[in-house]
C-alpha cells in the first residue's frame, strides 16, 4: 500500500494562492470550533441525563418499596393518605401514562389501580440499565467512539447548510426579477423547514416517541410539513402559499402540544 507523502502534500499546499489558503484555514477553524462546541454540548447533556436518570431510579425504587409496604398494611385511610403523599412527591418523575394511573388512584383508591401502577414501575425498573453498574471494556470503547463521532453529524449539517445557503443567495442574485429572487429564497426555506422537521421527527421516533402525549399531533403535523415541498413541482400552487401553510402547521403543533 502506498504511503501518504506528507512532504509532497505540504509543497502542493504552498503552491496555492493566499486567498485559497485563507479559505481553507477559515473552514478548518470553523470545523474545529463547531466540533468542540457540539462535543461540549453533548457531554453536558449526557451528564444531565445521567443525573436525572439516577434520581428517577432512586425515586422509583422508593415508590416500589412504599407500594409493597402498603400492600401488607391494613389499608386504612391513614395508610392511603401516606401512600398518596409518597406518590405526590414522585409525580414529576413519572411519564404521563403512569401519572394518569396515579390520578385515577386518587379518585377510586382501588387496589387494582395500584397493581397496575406497581406493574408499570416494575417494568420500567427492569428495562432500565443499572446506572451504577460497571461497563465492559467493549461497552466503554463503543461509548468513547460514539462520543467522538456524534459531534461530526451536526458539524457536517452546518457546513452543508452554509454551502447551500451561499449557493441559493448567489443564484437568486443572478436572477434579475425580484419576484423570482423571493421565490427561490422561499422555496429554499420551505425545503429547509421540511428537512428540520424530518430530523426532529426521526429523533422523536427513535428516542422518545413512546413518552410523547397526543402522538398524532406531532406525527401528522410533521408529515404535512415534510411533504409540502413536493408541491413545488406544481406550477399551480404558489411557493408562498406552501411556506405559509408550513409555518401555520408548525405554530399550531406548538400551540396544541403546549395546551394538551
């Protein structure tokens, strides 16, 4: 296998013009800065998630113990009130489906409802990885590799976004008609919004879709926004109508999600 000739590469680089060297240096600096920014952001996010997960597991183990104690008690009103007091302090760590069951127990004080709560908590604990458990060498290696590679994706997305933006701006400037310029820019932003929603929806489905309330709202709205740019091929639908519909759907999704 032929080895890379570093000296030849260096000499070839020196033959480039000053403006080309400056551009390469600028792109490299931007790449390093963005990589470091995203790597720090991911590390901070992982640290916060680890802390939250540990705290949630501690709360769920305590709640499981409280339910076990209550099941062996006389189940008088006093015992029920003590259990409700414990449940109230754990509500913020429960997903919305489990919170609904807890609220149902507030109303009916039913043993059957408590059994459903206890079963769901047991399922959550059984499916959770032990946070304090020692990882295997292979797990630590893949975790390290993931931490190194993960920031590259948003960096490349940012570089592609900037390159496409420059292309669109230059292309629109070469068009003499101001209306055509606005159409080009609006079409670009329509596609950009669709790509953004596609990334958000993909991340939602992969990571946390089961915990999202009223799933049909983000799913339907996101699909409409993603499909909308395909209407650009039709000469009968103005681009401004398409991007306006996308913005209205996006704002509506945020409003409905906030109020539900």
